[in-house]
């Protein structure tokens, strides 16, 4: 049988109201009493009854994490890092509800009775209707992963354009001039930003931008594989390929080896995202690491502050990426 507030009250020799206030950090309870009650709660492995608690405090104790899509375009590693970042902060203080925006045709299901706050991991401006609906209902919201111009929204995202620029410039510094790009899913903001970084690096280093070296992918293994096959059919094939995420880079590496070529020696490959498996490829993949867990954890901290009616600075917050150099890039003398 689960431990209740009344059980803790008996052991602490206080009222169950005092226990409830202590566990919710009420200023009406002394620090000594709070510490005593929290210690008993930990020893008894007490878990809050959120249904009862929500009735008393008029909260759902649910936080929603919504992705643009739970299917094509959301890699398992990206999903894992987001949820890990959020869960690390909320721990057992809130229930976490995870869903895809494209699964919600009926926005009436999104309301203050169901959610105390919502994080949107946005990929596309197609999410705007969903986001504006949340704002209109005055549900605290933080938008991650994509810049929005809407005033009053808290935005946290990685500087993908600069990350892509650094990756392509690294290839250029290794002597590469015929550098291709496998783009991400069409319509995604990350796809556009990474392509812009690629183009800016070429132009900034005096290298011609050639359309034949730009091929479309979908952020998955299969599209990276097929895009690389298309690049290998070009008479003057590229010596290096910048892939807009690590999944497509792995697909590209498979296509290269199946054609009897060697990654690094014949064609260099760079990915994007810094997924965990990128270090265990053969050869290990050079990639741009995005701080997704930090973006997510910082985002939910700001959301919790909004829920508690604390003052939070609005605006756009950019986080730097990191180029992780491994074994998939060779040097041209």
C-alpha cells in the first residue's frame, strides 16, 4: 500500500496540513520542520498523489512536450536527448506528456486543465497554428529548436547556421573544394539554416556554389543512402559531403562503401547533431554537436518559472554548437 501524507503526519507528530505545506515549500513552515518532514518522506519513498494535489491547487501537474512530428524528421537520438533534458529537471514533480503536433487535429484537447505548461520542439512554421492556440489560451509556453518572431515567446535554439559553416570550413581547410551537401527534410527550419551555413562557408572561402552538389534528404538513413548514390553518379564526384544530420551521414557512408570506395580516403563525410552512435561508426564520424539536452533542460527551467509566475526574460537564446573531429575526414594535399 502506498504511503500517504497522513502516514508522514503521524510519524512527524504534526497535522497533515503541515506535511502538505512542508512538501510544497510553504513559507508558513519553518526550515527545520520542512527538513524533518522531507527526510521522513524520502525514507518512506513517498510519491505525491498528483490527482489529489491538482484538485487542491487547481493544477494538472502535467507538462507537455510536443514535437513537430513523432515520425519522419525526428530521430530517436534527438527524441531521447530532449526527453532526458526535460526529465532531469522535473524529476518527480510533474507528469510528462509527450506527443506529436501532427497527431492533434483537435486543439480543444490543449487547455489549462490538461497542461500547466507546454514545451514545443518546433521544426517548421507549420507549427505556428498550434503555438498561437497555446498562447491564446494563456498556457505557459517555451518554444525550442526554431526561432519565432512572435513577441513575448521564449525561444532557445542552437546556432545551426554557424555550426554548419564551421563544419564546411573545416573541410575546406583540409583541402576540399568539391563539397556536397545532403539537405534535411524540406520545409524544416533546421534544413534551411544548415544549408545557409554551407553556402556561406563556400562563398566566404572563394569556392563556387554548384547546384549539382546539393541533394535533398529527409533526415533518415534511407534518404542519406539514396542521396549519396546520386552524388556518386556525378562525373566529377565530390571529395567531401556535409550531411545535415548524423542519420543521413551513416546512410551516406554505407552507400560509399557499397560502391567500393573508402570513407576518408576517397570521400570525406561530416554529420550534424552529435548523436551518441556517431562515435562508434567505422570510421568514427566527424560531426557538429548540438547541445539538445542543455537546450531542453534550460527550456523547462524557464517554463517552470513561468508556471510559478516568476519573471522570465523573453526573447531568443542561441547556444553554440561544437565541431567534434574524428576519423571520417581526410586531407587533400
